C-alpha cells in the first residue's frame, strides 16, 4: 500500500524539458546580469581611483 498513491505519479511531478530549459536560461541570465553589475561597479571604482 502506497502513501497517497504517489509512487506511480512521481514522474509527472517533474517539470517538462521545456520548463527545465526555461528555468536554467533564467538562472544563467540572472547570473550574467549579476556579473555585469559587479563588472560595472569595478569599472566605476577603477575610473574613480585613476583620476
């Protein structure tokens, strides 16, 4: 006897490949935006110091 009969439907709980790809793409985009922001701050700091 399974608890709630979830053993058969475990595969349907997983996201589709398209949803997974969208999630990974969003994560990569967020990481790239964060890197760009840090690079911008470092550039601004370097320009301020070099004056």
